């Protein structure tokens, strides 16, 4: 299932890139390390708390001109989900013990890029917004369900700092809002939306 989603997103990204003929164009590939911070959700008698963990981010960007560009991104990080009975909630779940489902998060995004030619003290700012998919993939666990795919709204911004004509440093903060994944058979889904924030730093390369 994951490969099908990645292939579909790749086709969409390629179509977007080929839709314009740029006079000013930049293509780059970047790799970064990030720390993911997640919000907890509560609903249907359950409280769900994702683990905050480090991860890796890959980006492929094609900038047609300032304020018009496209990006395909992929990130991975461990994302264990902990479930407990929500405060002031009881019913049938009072006897349920806290459960932690070990899982991995794969996030794929197709984003619109906002850039500028002007530099500020050597820094080139950028912003992004778009849609993506969050694939939560449980590892072996007696209390886990199958993989869950959620649509996400992606946003973020950062700066590039050139160290040469072809490469430089990229620092950014990215976010994704999506419905919390339902990974435990012992607890009902919270049905609430959560956010994942990823401050990151890495290196970009322009062929």
C-alpha cells in the first residue's frame, strides 16, 4: 500500500513540474535530521499520546520562479502511540490497562513553495504549504491494528544559507495537521486532530 501512495504522489509532483516552462529555475535535493513533537488527543473515552522522537527528512524541490515552486518530501521517524483511559471517563474502558503500540511514521507531502531572490544577511527565506499523507505502520504488537493512512495539511518555513554555488545549509520548521491514527484494538479512536512539528537542520545540493 505504501508503495502505491508514493508512486501516486510522485506522478502528481512530476505533472506539476512539467506544467510550466521556467526562465528562472532551481532544482535541489536535501537531507535533514529533525526532532518530532506531537500533540496528544482525547476523545471517546481514550487519551492518545504519540512519542516525540528524532527522524530523517528528504526533499526534492523545483523552483520555477520566486513565489512559484514545488516540493516532494518524505520523512520517517519512530512514532509509538500510548493509550490510556481519558480523565473523568469510565464506562467499559475502566478495566483497560494503558497500552503502547510501537509504530513508525512515514510522511509524504506535495507542497507549494514560496521563495525570494533577496537574501537577508546571507540567508534565503522560504515558506511552504500543501497536502500529504501520514502512514502509521505498527510493528509486531498483540494490541495493534493494521497500517493507517491519514491525509495531512502541511505547512512550514525556514532559511537556506549557501556554502558554495551548489550546496548549503537548510534550517526549517515544518508542521502537519491530521486525524490521530487508530492503532489499538483496546481503545476506540479519539476522532480528534493532532499536529506534528518538525524543527530540522540539514544540507541541500543543487546539481
